[in-house]
């Protein structure tokens, strides 16, 4: 399993390891993308879905559809079940989705829109309104108190590769990606604007996604392309910091339970491969 913050190069590393494992097992080893945004088919450029090797769990639902941690785990389990005893590679950027696949933790039930709105109104003044609303909606739905998402046992035999470049290198990569996204994503954003104009409601995570929000605001005249690019870069850096904190904790949680390799440069594949096999 390969994890790391956005723009760190984890997709290249995951594909390289999948190729190596395919050679060793004389069979195609699948790569499963563990990312909450790459599931949406209409925004492959904005969500950076392009890669040199086919991958599962990308471009599988419309931007109008809701997707969840539970949806991702169920679909991943179906794919993993088809591999029988062959290995598989996880390319993980979304920490909660990764925990749900790796660890035997119970997931919270879905609640209806009316309950969600009521919970939000009851917790509007909370310090962390999103967390408070989620706890309240689960209580209103009668859900049992859940264990921590860090408490579960590993569900699969696992080797963890954590790609953790230093902040300066990561920020440079994010700047380059943001500039590419702002240019290449305009056509996809224009298509989303057309869909909205025709009455299609974008799923909330899509409407607020990095790149989608900024480019739609640019197309509506609220931002220049330079301002949109700057905001994309800022939000991507913030996301990368959150991802790094999550994967830091995951590495600490799994320490002593599975082989863990933390590296700064994805190009060091030979050394990493040998260390994991050892």
C-alpha cells in the first residue's frame, strides 16, 4: 500500500510497484485508488486521474451522485475478492477511506437529509460545527456509539509505503500542479457549468472540490484565472498538510504490526522494493 499527500508522486510509485508485483506473480496486479474525488468521471483532469497504468475506482460515478466511505469500501472489497490470493496495491490519498479498507472498523450509517438539516440547526453555534452536526445526526438516527477509526485490526496482510517529501519539495510540486490544473481543467469546469445550467445538481463534495470551486467562480466572472490558480494552490497545500498529519498517525498506529517504509523521493523504488521484500 502506498500513501502520501497530494502531488507527492504516490501514483507513479504505486504503478511501479504494481508492475514489479505483476512480474513476480506472472499475473496482472491491480491498483486500487483510495481517493474521495477521483471516483467522479466528468472531472478526470481536475482530480488528476491520468496515469500510465489502468487503475480501479477512478471515474466510476457521475458528479451528480453521492459517494461515501462505505461506498468506497464495498466497491474495494468486491475488487479485492476477485484477486483471490494475488496481491493488490492501494494508491491512497484519502485517509478515512484508507482506514475503512485496511482496518476492521464499523462505519456509521447514512442518515436522511431531514435529519442532517435538523442536526446542523441544533449545532450551529458549536466550535466545530461539522463534527458536532455529524455526532448529533448519528444520535438522532439512533446509531450506536462507534469505536475509534484507529482501533481496528488489519484486515489484510499489508506493507505500508509512506511517501513523505519535505515541505519545500512538496510545495514546489503543488505549485506546478495547480498551474496545470487551472489551464487544463477549464473545459471540465465549463462542462459542469453547463450541467448546472441544465438543472443538474452537483454532489456537495464535487461543488466544493479543489479546482472545481475556483474554476466555476472564474467562469462566472468572480475570479481572474490568476486568482483562481492562487486559491487552488493554497487549498492544495492545506489539503497536503492534513493528509500528512493523517498518514503520520497511521504510520504510528501500525508501527510494529506491519512493515513500514517512509521515504522522501518516489524515484527510489529499487531500495524501497528490496526493503519491503526483506
